[in-house]
C-alpha cells in the first residue's frame, strides 16, 4: 500500500452539477471542503475559487487530483475535466477520473452493508436515465461497477433491476452534487493505496446525454 505523508495533499474537483465542490485532504490530519451554487457561471468563477481555495497550500503540495468525470452537465463536466487534466499535466501528477454516480453511491455507502448491490440513477434528457449498479467491496473500502454507467429508458432500467434480482430502493441523484467531492477523494485514495497512478490523458468526460447544457 502507498500512503500520503502529512505534507502531501490530494485535490478533489466536482463540477458536473449545479454546484461546484472542492476538497483538499492529506489523509492524515487535515481536510477542508467547500461548495458554491454557481450554476452556469462555472467557467467565470472556477479558477478564481480554485486559487483562493488552495491557499495556504501551493500547487506543488499536490500529489494527485480526483475529478468527477460525469454523467452530468455536458459543459460543466467538460470544464472540470479539462481543468483537472491541465493541472495534472503541468504538475506531472496522477489524475483519477471518478464517476459522478459512484461518488453519490459512496456518499451514501454507510446505509449499505459490504457486498451490497447498490442501484443508482440520474435524470438524463428525453425521458432517459443515467444508471449504474455498484457493489460495496473490500469490507466496505471501495466500489466495484457491476453495471457500468450507461443510459437507459425507464422501462429497460426496471427490467434490468429485475434481471439482477435487485428489489432495494434505487438511489436517486439530486440536482446538486458538489458536496460529494469528498467521496471522489475517498475512492481515488483507495486506488492510490493500491499503487494505481493514472496518467492525465486517460481521463475523459462521460457525456452520455445531458439534461443541462
């Protein structure tokens, strides 16, 4: 396992919904998070908020970055991923792209025992749904995608749940998800501990079909 020391930090960036979420943690003694309801003004204020938020740490204190890659707003997802890729490239550090749906599941994971199958959905456009099924793995330390993020119509989703013998209530994503930015870091940190070091170029947005342009 690889662990961060107290002088190493990880940055979380969540832009896929109406709410910007930023989090900075060293997984030892210090963590801080903030959210802003900035809706369509993300491109105007993101860099300003980032510069203020990172202080008193510097960019050189970052060891890796985790970013929400979607699904969600087409434009906001793109802005977040491009910003994270640029930072990771310039700093020459790993970039973890985390599913918005996985982060929402992890944010609620205390309600589920280990090995649970957790269905999750988010509203998409034209009556469709973003859906996925995750399983809580490794004594509840991480998630494994049983059904990777995809787009379905509601009828197909209902049948899919039956096919997986899932009768538990579906976890429905709310419009504002910036507060799940800490979940991005939790999931990314588990992968970091397993020795994964994804290159920034590997992270691309999951667009699917967006309800917000």
